C-alpha cells in the first residue's frame, strides 16, 4: 500500500480516504487474528 493517501492534506475526499485506511487496518488485524486461529 502506498502512503500518498494518508499523507494528503485534509480535503473533501479525506473522510472517504480515512474510512478506506481504517478498513485496510482492520483487514490487517483480521488477517493476523486468522493466522493466530490457524495455530489453535
């Protein structure tokens, strides 16, 4: 993932970008949790 979106100054589109970045962070956590569950 490139950081150009998170480094952008605030703009009318920044809210959507923030939501997308939050979704990406959530996906990373979900993948980590899934990996942990594979070991149980």
